[in-house]
């Protein structure tokens, strides 16, 4: 999928599924990434983020793209530089997730026609992210402030597409969606291993159900 449609497709998939599964593991082979992807997609997950802190992350992304096909979008996380944006694009990433608001990264992501999800915590950071071109904002870290902090931010910013991330478990998904998040990203609370696929499927199904119950 080429052109700006890649970014549009990624945003639509994140909004539709309301869950972004973050795969942050010490190491991940292409085979394991394929199995993880099949398990997550089978459970109803429509967006997956593979972080660059995982060894072989870009190979995993390529494998995940092939396995997911049109059923889910695949992104790269913990992106800190323009070079990493370029590498992610070459691997087939459809969206880019960062822990911070880096204007160069956001603009490079737009140039490569991918969706940017920069991490912001304060109102100033959120506005900065939007000013330099982000259309969605990763509220990070969301866990410490919780649902009440999201509600407080949304007061003056009711139209911002927030995706809370960091320290959120499966059971609190509905609370964040109910408070106005367009989606919630789940890391170790969802994907804790590349091996326990049955447990992963159960957690993913529960997350999807929790997101759906808040609609």
C-alpha cells in the first residue's frame, strides 16, 4: 500500500480495533513474530507495534507484515531518530511510535507517508506534537496518572486522538476507552513471552472484549 493511504489505513485500524499490542521482548525471530502475529490477529487485534529495543525487530516487522496481510497494521516503536524511521519504512512499517515529541522524527514519518504516534505527557507536549504534524498522540506514561489524568487533559483538548500507553493492564482498557481514549496500547500486560501463545490469545481476546464493552 503506497502513498498517504498507509497513514490513513493505520489510523483507521487503530481506531477500529482500539488496541495496539506492543511487542517488546529481548529477542524475536521471524518465525516467532509470525506465530505471535497470527495469534494476535486471530484474537481480533488490528494493530501491532514491534519496539526497536527487541533484537531483530525489523526482521520481525517484515515477517509480521506478511503474516498480517490486510487484517492488521504493523508499526515500529521506540523510534528516536530519522535514520530509524527510514529503516522502519524499508522493513514495511505502517506507523511509527516514539517515547517523545521529536519534530524531526514526526516530519520524517510524514515524508515516508506513515502514521506518527509520538509520546507526550503534558499539555504543552501534546500541543507541540500536533503543531509539528502528529494526528494521534501517545499519552505516555499513562499508568501513573491513570484515567483521571487522561480526563483532565481531554478537558481543554476534547478532539485530540489520545492512545494511552505505559503501565496499563488488560482489565483497565475499558476505563481508558470510556474516558475518551481512541485506543489503548498494551505491552507486557499483554505480550509477555513469545512462547505462551494460548495465554496470549486469551489475554488478547479479553482486551478486545474490554475495548468493545466501552463503545
